C-alpha cells in the first residue's frame, strides 16, 4: 500500500526573485541532489535528499534523477475554445477571428462538445508542463462550466471566464449586456474561490462589446473586486483604428477599459504591443498587467512586444501561449519565440530570467506567488520534471553543456512536451511517465545519479 506522503528526488531549481543579470545566482536556489516532501497536495519540506528523507517517515519515494524539478508552468492567456483551429492558415487578427475563431466558438454552445474539448485541452496543458492557466471560454455559459468542471476533477489551480460579446460577432456567438452580466454573476457565485478555481471577468475586447456591455462589465468588477479581469489590447493596428471608430470619445484604446473602471493589478491585457505614451503611463499607475504572446504575435504578424521598455516603467509583464493564434501549448516554445522577438529589439532573455518568468514571474503577475510558481515549503505541489536530453538533438547539445544556465537554454530553445518527463498537480502525477516508486523513506539511501554534473553559472 502506498503512503499518503510522497518524496520526489531530483535536481531542484526554484526562484525567490527575478534574476537581474545572468550572474544573479542569488535569485534562485539550486540543489544538486534535492528532495521535496509532499502531503495533501502541499510541499511540506524542501532540501537536500539526505535532510528531507530523514523527516519523511514512511513516504513513498519517486526518483527523477538526473532530471530537473521546477514549479509547474503558468500560462496567463489562452483560448480554450480554439483548440481545433491552431495552425489555421493565412490571416491577420480581424480576418482570422471572422474566418476561423468565431465559427469554431459557436460549437461550444453544446455541453457535450465543450466537455469533450475540456478533457483534451487539459491533457494538452499538463502534457506540456502547464499546471495553471488563465483561459478565455466561449460566450456560452456551458463552455465555462465544462472548463471549471474539468479543472475541479483534476484539482488544478485554474482561472477563466466566459467572454462577454454583444456585437460584431455572428449569430449564436453574442450575448446581451444583461445576459452576460447574469451568466457571469452565476458563474462567479458557483466557481470563484471554490477549490482551486478563480474567475476572470472577460470582455473579449472593445470591438465585440457595446458601451452598455462595457458598463455592465465595470459593474461586475466593482461588485467582485477579488476576481481577475482579462481582455485584449493593441494587438493589431487595424484593431486599434476600428476600436477608436467605435469609441470616438476615448483618449486611446486603453482608455476604453479605463473609463469603465476595469484597470487594476487584477487585470491581464493580452498583447499590449502598439501602446501610446499615455497608455503606458496608465498601466504604470494602475498596475494592470500586459501579457506577451510571442508565438501568436509572430503567427498573425501583429508586432514586437517591448518588454524592456515596459519593465523600465515598473510594469509587470506576464507571458503566455495564446492558443489558438499561438502555435504551441509549450511554455518552453513560448520562451523560444519570445527570445527571438526580444533579440530583434536588442533585448535579452537569459535562461534564468526566462524560467523565472514562466514560473514565479507569472505567479507574481497573478498575485499568487505565495501559492504557486515556486518549490517553497507551504506552497501547492504543482511540479514539472524537465529532461534536457529528451531528443537526440538535445542530448547531442547537452554533451557540451557545462553549466545550469546552458542546460536551461537548451530546454528554452529546443524543448517541448517531449522534455516534460512528468507533471505533478497538487502532488498527483498527471503524465504517466513517473518512475516506479523507488523505495520508502526507511529503505536504502543511494548516492545521486549523475551522468554529468553541472555547475552554476
């Protein structure tokens, strides 16, 4: 019989702050032969294997050496109803929405379809190492119900909401200000704060919401200040121009949301590429979070996100896949493309900062760093096991890797779901690749398995 306690053994990496330079090793803790003791979905103890096993009692031991254990990845902007239109050819934002997105999302009026897609969507998330996501559901209440029900079954910390959209969308994909308010209110009551679920009030973007609906969204935000808010901002220049036609009294695109009281540290603004100086000032003043979506920005030809410029103003940037205009569920591939976008602007994404970003960094953007995003004691046991030798090309490159930073950069540039050996959600293995339980804590203690020891640097 297995114990209620679980001890995971491997190389541990967790961040306690954002690395400021490539040499900032004070920003993280790395343990070559480390262990995590888990009970009831929480991390009880972190340390060297010898120290942790001494306090583990009869815990079952799973040995992941020589792989790297980190906090599970966090995706801060993803579209649940777009799982079957990823890699749809040849359009920019507004055409892409009308040609592919909106027709696809009408299918989520069906409870059976939404439930079937939710199961596959969550499988894809965990298989790629993502343990928390912030998702847009469709306009249909049923889609949000399916999303949260699947998350509850898997005990995942997830955020999401049904989109509000009452214009510029086809029949079957519009609500009204009142039905949008009523459905959102009911979903908040049912799901927000239940287990590991949080709700995001979700006006899709200004183009698909009338002023009356934006006013209703503002009322929801005022009534539920602890909920998240998510929408899109300044992804595409044609989108910006159309928004200002629809809201001629607005100072700029962001002012549409700001004038209805939506901006705060709880707001996530997907894309935020083509920003005016006043908009940047408003982001800095309100604490609203831009979300960098590199694979989507490249796929739709939207533009280059100015990470360094926004950070210089004290703005907290999140990073995300943006499936389905995004082209990979992998936060590793998201870092890959993000690195290239920043390179084009003479900005750098060092692997220490990159892996902080998709773990603790995104948790900070969500205000959840006390619960997720690290391997700290007392936090939720969402953990990813990373294999930097998962493919032949990676293994060949790793023969020459000599530092932890080099290993992380191999994962950042070449990694994908094949590099995810296992994923633990609240301490439960999800991917099915975990090694057999090696022993119980009272058994024989073996020395670390090292096919090549890496040094810090």
